[in-house]
């Protein structure tokens, strides 16, 4: 891995990033990223998760490297490689679609049918300084094939909790695909999502990366999970819906 100048972190930042670790071994480290933290880059002048990985720097000046990203407002599991061979291995696994990603999301009304597959090509569009994705015909210039799976976990008249699995990995794929079937994610102002759920204001895009199932550089597979965050549980409780453990949330 390339050696970069270290980022100076405060004791509070170091403690925070260490508290987000949900799995660590000799090859990889996984975090439960909070909403509001950029994975990498971005225009906000604040440390990103990529910067915070300096808290795990070794004596040779190298530190873990993220192998994929989550949108800033999306919470949940994100994976970093601790060595160059591990980064290469995981990068190839992602390209070969050997990494299974599972997300949970809130929507204002249950999809019909309650589970299904969305095969809708997407194309990237730049509007000012912002990047968007939109559905496109297969033969449209720049169109990329995109496939997502969805399954309703629980629902009532006030809303639904859905499980989403991207087969491909396009930018904003799950958000645009769900909007394309008339079920945009709660809190997704960019793609037409409702701003409330069960009468309670949504604090952010209600999308959570709940699980990663991936081939491990040392052999076999690993499954790493992140629990449903408090803001999800609060909105589910307002709707009287159970969490993923099957128990009602207060």
C-alpha cells in the first residue's frame, strides 16, 4: 500500500473509531460506520473514515485501506484490508460479485409484491456539482446493467422495514431501484423519499448496511453484522413494528 502522510487525530476521534470495530483479525477490520460520516473524499471539511484509519497505523507507517464505500448518510458495516495482499484479494472478490451485502431500509408503504428482483439499467448524471443516478433504457448511452433484490421484513399501514441486496454495485443503486418501483427510501430527499415515518421525522436517509458475507483472504468465508441503530428502532417503535430480532422496539 502507498505510504501517505499521517492525519493527526484527536483522542476523541481515536476512541470513536476504535469503538466502531465489529470484527478484526490479521487480514481485515470491519466497522459499524455511523450515519453522517463520509467513507472517503467529499467536500465537507471533516475527517472521513478513511482518515480515521490512521488510528490503526503500524510502526512501518502503513494503515488499513477501505475496500468499498458507503454513502455518507448510510450507516452500518464497512470493510477495510490490513495488508496489501488482503486488499487485492478483497478487491477481486468484489469485482467477481463474491461479496454479499445486505441492507435494511424503511419505506413509507410495503412494496407489491412483498419481495422481488429489480433489473433496471442505471446511468450517471451530473447536475451542477452533484452526481445522480437515474433509470435508463438498456441501449441508452452510458447505461449500466443493475440488479437488486428486496424482501419485506415486516409492515403495517404506517410503513415497512425491507431487506435489500445489491447484486451489482452501482452508485445509489438501491435508492434509485426502490424509487423506480414507487417505494423510495424514507429520508431520501434526493430520490423522493418521505421525510417522516409513522408520523415521526426521519433524521436521515434510513438505510443501514446490516451484514457482509465475504470470502476471507485466509480461506473460508466470514459474516460480519452491525445491529440496527437506535434511530431505526425509534421509528420502528413509532409504527409498532418489530425489529429484526422479532421483538417490538420501544
